[in-house]
C-alpha cells in the first residue's frame, strides 16, 4: 500500500510541477500606454513553446526528483480562442521508494513498472489531441472540450492499477504556461494586480496567490514580475471504497502549507500575448499528520523555464 500511496503522491507532484508558475527579460520602456494582455492569434497562426521543470521532493526522509518537458503548440481558431496541442511530453523520475523510471510520448515501449506506466499514460494519452481554450474576463483558461480530453485519459488508465486514482486534469496545468496570470482590465507600465490560481493535488487544492507587476514595455514585448504565497485546502472526505484516498485525506485533513519562496518573471509578445521566455522558482513545505506515525513534512522545490521554439 505504501508504494501505491507514493505513486499517488508522485503523480500529484508531477501535476503540480507541470503548471504551478508562470511568471523574464527587460526591454526599454515606451510612453505610458494601456495594454490588453490576453493571448490572441489570427486564425491559422501558430506559436510553439517548451516548458521544462525540475522538482525535488523531500518526504519522510525520502528524496525524489522529477524532470519534465512539455512541448506545446497554440494555433488561432475560428470564433476566437486557441487550439493547443501537446506535441510531446517526457519525464524522468527518481525515487528511493519507486526506483527510477521515465516516460516519453514519442517512445514506442511503455515503462516496465505498472505504476510508472499509469503515471505516464495520465500525461501522454492526450498528446496530439487539440485542446480548445479561451481566456475569460478574469484571464483564466477555459477548456471548451474538457469532457473529451478527460475521457481520453480515463480510457488510457482503465486497465492500469491506478484507474480512477489519478486526477484527469493534468493536461490543464501546462496550459497556464502560454500566458501570464492576467489582470481583469488593461494595464500600464508599473501597474500591479493580484491573481489566484488553484492546482489540484490528489484531492487537495493548492491555491497560489500572486502579486504581478508590469515592469517593462518595449515595441514588441513586455515583462511581468511576480511573487506569491501558497495556501493548502485539504479534502473533507474520500470515497469509502478507496482506502488509499481515505488515508491521504486523513493525512491532509489538518495539513498546512508554508511558503518559502515563490517568484519569477516572464517576457511576453505584444503581438500575441504568449510567452517568449520565462523563469520561475518555488519552494514550500506541507506539514501533515500520518495516522500511527505522527507529524511529518513534505518539502517541495521547483524551478521552471519556458522558451518559445517558433
């Protein structure tokens, strides 16, 4: 059971690493002008990005490491919004409890480890499928065909030992890397705004509150700097027929998150509102109780970069 529970924690951490932060570069400032920062692409126009994250987790004296790369392409679609395709997803995991394993959507063979295979399927089953998104008035990503994507992931996991155990929204996390945390209205150089982004982590919710500032504006780009704090909202209950989920819910019932550092900056294109390059770092500690074992802490540190490929 302990190995299975680690599989759920690993899957959750991978989701967290793939999309918690979006926030680099400095350009000469222009005159005082208001900017609409929402992403926009002409029909058929495309932009490709690669998002790379390195995450380390220290839990119960066990040190884990996750390295993940998400290759994505956004294309303007009819009626507005974007069609985003994950072109490739690859990751390397290292854990004393589960061993080392990798998955790559371009690979023809699945990992030998069944739990590793399930985690890989949760991230690769939607590769190549267009995800239709729009950005609402609050700057949040709205997935128009979420039910279709969720079903693809559920079907891929159906025959694995983690069927029904992994959150099917993993693909949504990486979408946030295409754009900054957006303000509700136009902004000028020097303006600041507060954004709240929530991430699901195996039943609990991590709420990231960031303070964002439009620092620099040039003729073709702008730079946003962000700092943040993290709050953990634990699940109230778990399915009675899922003992692992019940144990996790019990562990997280009185858990809390301590923010150590969350900061970053990103440079975005004025032409399309999408990332040119960004860097972000985060470190936080989750304190919780394990039935029969007492108090414990999980320390998570992540560094992410985003680069425009074309």
